[in-house]
C-alpha cells in the first residue's frame, strides 16, 4: 500500500463522513449521556466552510493504489495573547485524527501525526494540542507512544 497525505477536497466529503461516523460511534457507545448516535456527524455545507476557513486545515491519507481515503486529520491554529497570567502562544490544535478501523495498527496514525508535527514546525507553533476522551484508552496510548504528555484534565461530576 502506497500512501500520500494531501489537502482535503470537496469531493472527499463522503469518505470523511464515513470516518467521522466511526469516531462518533466510539464516542456514542462509550458515553451515551453525552454523544448522540447519528449517521450524520457532519453536514456537507459546514465541511465546505471548513475547507475555506482561515487557520483551519483538513488533510487526508489516501491509498494511491485504490484512491481510498483511509485517514484524516482536522487542524486549526490557535493564538493566545494578552493574558495577565499566561504567556502569549501559538498552538496547532488537532480537532480530529482518525484512521479507518480496518487500517488501525498499521502505522498510519503515526505517519499522519508525523505530518502534523511537520505542519506544526512549518506554522511555527509552540505546541501541538488536542483533547482525548478518558474512555478512549487506545487513543491515549497512541498519543503517549508518539511522545505527547498530559498537560491538564477536564473533570466532571454528573448530577443527573
């Protein structure tokens, strides 16, 4: 299998929708109190807006033999300035990084994250940040294995 990472295009919507459905299913199965089971976690119009949005980037991993999109990442640059208590900083936030379940465990996620790290260097950010659900232990292990560290935790106390 020969892979290439490229900018997402309008025509990639159905492929990304399928990958997002897999991600949504993981979340909705683990936290039925938070996530909705849906086959439409992304609307086409919103996807097209994201493709044209400043400081927002979507990249896909394509199998060049089959032309199948087997993974993607959605990134945005965040700039924090003017705080009285924190230093100014520029980060690359990973909204999503997903590999098709049929291809997991083959190094594709690592390949894609190395691409993200290079984008971080290109954009001259101080860090690459993301949020990962505590229940998603396989994702947590993946991120730990590529060198990410936990900076903070968001906790909850469920009332109802």
